[in-house]
C-alpha cells in the first residue's frame, strides 16, 4: 500500500506498473518571510537527479514534489542569491526500520537562518 499522506500521492499504489520505489523532497519554510529556494539532488558523478526552484511564503510547506529515482549522494540548497549549501544525502535505513521505501528528505529553512535536513521513509513510487 502507498503511505504517502504528507506528499499528496495518495492512491499511487493503484497505478498500473508503479512498482519502482522513488525518492521525494519536501520543503518547509520555518522563517517568517518568503524566500526563493533551489534544491538540487546529485548522484556520485554530480549529475542532477532532481532539480527544482521554489517560491515559498513564510511559515509554509511545499508539498507534492515530484518523485525521482537514482542513487542520491548530495543535497545542494541555495536560499535566495546566497552561496549554495551542500550536504550529504541522509540515509534513513528504511528497510532496517521495516518500511519499504527508497528514502527521501525534508529540507527546512530554519528561523536562525540555517538549513536543516531530515530523512524520511514514506513509500513513494516512480511515475
């Protein structure tokens, strides 16, 4: 069954041929003001597996981002016109937790000006 309540992909298990697990990215702005946020997920060769720019209001979440496949190794986040912040792709060990998931990441713009990452284990399938 597809457990994707937070990502807006409810019912994805009903799609024919949707058996390949995929990753997802969710964006949260915990700051009071709007920001432009660019997210790029890279593999070991620095090729982009996922790339998207968001215009996100203060204290908001951007849900329902597109699933993607591949083997991510890095998350590169650019807030407004600042220098990019690169972090290692978090490995949530979903299978060890008993969840059938490729793993994903929540990206948080923090009130102190920082960027936080949190791994997720939602079950998402490639479209």
